[in-house]
């Protein structure tokens, strides 16, 4: 098997472009992975690679759990791991491209920006290599290069200074295939991916990349490193569509392991929750924007079935799911299952990793916030760090059978989140 992690010195440095090119080149024979809790990149990975993308998050999971998840899903000849932010960014919270690559003993290809520079790139690489001696940086690709001679200049400097680092090639600046691509890659437009892939990889040595990516480390056959969970003789319905698309793939697979029957419905097609559903899960996504709301504002069968279900049976909802359980977001009418309201702001209200009141680790990123009266009805506080000051981030009915939260988390790590709805049943 071959595996490689793609990283850079920060965001918007070309990680997604190179990852996309490699996923397309190896499509049908590659498993994509994403460092961190991101939902958007994995959706794009899936469409390009024709394979579900898996999140590797060492804040929400232990080292042993990350390793288990990786090997559980690394079923193809190739594994390509897209990093997050800069190489070391996030390490203060326990999850960075550096830490994931180190723990999985995965070779890292660093994208270095060649625009307007040459010698300074060598100094930058020296800093990256020396900051943590146990890093797994094995190769570099120079991005945004103006000419072949520019690349050769940089390559010779790096090769002279770092004999252990492979310089795999370069990517021209102002790629023709990207000129009409507004604000990066569009999830809906795959028509240009083949052209982008060819242009990106035109001056990159795939053979040498393959040699670097070869791994000889045998899989450690550790026991299941997650809490034991109850197998429920129940039926779960999951809402998963364009509006409610923030669903970790392993959460879906775990729920299939936990429940006897799993049904997936589409709110944008006005599909109703089946009457015999025992448990409803509404993941995150988008309902607060105009376009997203317009897709479901006439989905009355969907809405009415949720209202009916909520009268006697449990619901667990995250972020957009929480918003949909409310009465309204600004002037956008929601289901009204919970007597709460929200407002959409111009700046994010939360971003990053959080703990809830029970110590469950997760991620939150949203622009909405509860109204003053709604804030008083909340019960579960989300904290940036244990012991720090937090703010209310969850709401529920009195019996907590209907539960909505801003926190996204991993069910395999925290099965009690689901099990508690059926305690004593």
C-alpha cells in the first residue's frame, strides 16, 4: 500500500489543488482522508475519487483510535491525506497534519510557495524540518512557479542543503484551467477536474512520489480501542441531503452497526420520516441561508413528520438540525419542535474545537446565535478548554428526548450520546 499526506505552510497554499489532482489521477484506486473535523473537503474528495473520504482527528480521538480508523478504511492501493491549515497548526489542540502524519508514519509532501522568492524558501524549509525533529516530511513540490528556470534555481538550492528531501517538481502559477474558477474549486463543477489534474501534475514526478509513498510498516492489530456499545433492535432514520450534508462517514457506518435498521431520507425531496422510526438523527449543514431555506421551505411532509415523531420519540440534531427544530431563524420559519429562535450574524459565533458540559469533545462552526430569550432556555455549555468560560450551545425538551446542539462529534468515541435515549427501554 502507498500513502502520502499533502501539507503546506498555511491555508490557501494549494493543498486542495494538489490533493484533487492526485485523487483524480488515482481515482477508483485511492482512499481520501482529511485531517481535522472539516465537512466540505471530504464531500469534494468523494466526488473526485469515487470513494468516501474519512476524517482523521486526534483532538476527538486518541492516537490508537485514529490508527484504527485509518486502517479500517485504508482499503485501496493508495491513501491520500489532505492536511489542514499549516503543517504544525492545530498541534496546540492535539490535532495537526504533523501529528497525524507522525502517528501514522506517513510521508509528507510539503507544498512550498515559489512566488517572488527562491533562497528564502530554503530557510523556510529548514525551519519546518527543525521545528519538530520527529516530522515525516520527505518531499516538496514548489507551487506558483513562474518558469522552469525559476524552479531549477529553487530545486538546486534545496537539493544542496537537504540531501534527504526529494524535490518532486513544480506547479505553474496562473494555471489555465483555474482562470475561470471563482474562489477555488466548486463542489458542483467537476467538468474541469481532469484538465486541472493534468496541468497540476504536468511537472511532478509521479514515479518518485510513488516510491516515497511506499510503506513497509505492518498494521498493528490492536483491539477495538473505542467504548463498547449496545446493539439496538431499533430503526433509525437519518436526514442526509444537500441541506443536511455534514455527516461524518464513520458516524453513518457506526449507526449502521448500532441499529438494526437504517433509513436515509432527503428533506429537499419532501420525504417523510417513516412512522415506525424509533430514532431520528438530523446532522448539520445549511438551512439558514436563502438558497438552502428555499430548498426545504415547502417540504411540508418532511416537516410534519418530524413534528409528529417528536411527540413520542427521540431526536438528536446537530447545528443545522438544531436550527430546523427551532421556531425560526430570523424570518425563516422552521419546524417549531423546540420553543427557541435564532438569528443569523455576519461573523461566525463559534469556530474550532469545544468540550460540552459532560466533557465530550467536538467541533463547532456557525454564524447563527440564539436570541436572548432562547439563550436562557439552553442547558448545555460549550467550552473552548476545560475550565474556561463557555456559552450555552444545546437545547432540549424537558425530558431531553428531543435534543439539539451546535456540537459535531464522533459517535464511535461517544456511543452514550445515542444509548442514553434508550436507557431503560
